[in-house]
């Protein structure tokens, strides 16, 4: 007797079906309605949301994907390149190695920012002001000893230029809504709670813009994952032509000193 683990929903999917002559995706004929008619950003939005994006949603989703796709030899890129160096035939394994590093410190922080903004907006909806909510939440996070999601950057300071650009375009295009307003309210609140100014990094802005565009909060992490997959493929194409994976591994060996365990 088979045992089911976890609670299942209805035995159905609305993503895709096909027969001998056609393929249907989210209710649209792939070959005749989508191929040659929509771009990949539209198609991704359709897959996730079940509907086509508005012009504004398309514009900002494209913007955010371009923004977060590439940032040099990050840990994710290094992991991918060294994996490909170890197994040049396994492109998919190298991509997976990089994406597995999408966590609470690198790449995955937009998800944490989204949770903060959703909680903050729920409090604003009960009558609190954005400034009061931001101040209270920043103080609480500081008192807990946790890091403030979406603030601080090891390289970009006093501002993250990507955040500045996205916010300017959000204002210019009339896309800034309550979540962008809350993100901005957190900036002075965080400075007060931590006793120093910290740049609002791109993860906070990505979360705020996506929420204001009615993107599902649970899918915020999908944007850096999708975008960075493209970036990793760029690194891996270069790794195939001009390999540095083993060079990075060599420098890591040289940079880390061996210390004998006291128990040895």
C-alpha cells in the first residue's frame, strides 16, 4: 500500500497540456498564440501568474531581471565555475551548483525583504503610519540581534546605484506604491536603530517593486533565481573558453592557512 507524505491539493494542474498536434500553456496555444508573439518576460509572468503582464509589469520585470542577473565573481559564480572545471561535461550541474547558493545571505535576501514589507503593510492597513511601523520594526529587529534585510552592502555605499536607478524609474513610471513607500520609510528608521546610515540595497527595492506590481510574495525569490541563471550561463560560457575555475581553487588553497586541531 502506497503512503502519501504531506497534504495534497486537487489532482490537477493549470500549467500545460498537449496532444499529438498541439501544446497548450496556461490556456493559450503555444505555437500559434505565444511563439513569435510574446517575449520571454511575458511568458515567465504568464507561467507564474496565469495571465499576461500589463505594460508596466512587463517593463519592471524586465528591469529587475537585468538588474540582478550579474554581479561579477560572486560565491554563486565561483561555485558554478569550479564545478564546471571539475566536470566540463556537466553544464546543468554547474548551473545547479550556483543556484543552490541562493540563500539568506546571497541572492535570496529579496524574499526576506518581502516578508518584512508584507508584515509592515499589514500593520499600516490597521491604521499605523508607515514611519511608525518602520521605526518599530527596525528597533525590534535590532534588539533581536538579527540583521536588517535589505540594508547594507559590502561594496556599494553610501548608496547602491541599482536601488537609486530602480527607485527613480519607479517614480518616473508611476509604479511606486505603498511597499516602495515603506522601503523608503525604513531607510531613516534603520539608520536610527543601528546608529549609522546603511544603504538600501537592491534586494529591498526588488521586493518593494514586485509587491507594488501585485507579484505573489511567495514568488519574489524566483526573480533572482531566474535572473542569476542567465548570469551563471554567461560565466560558464566564458569558463569553457577561458577557464579560471581551477585557478580560483588554487588561490583559495593559498589564501587559507592550515591550523592543527588542538585535539590532534
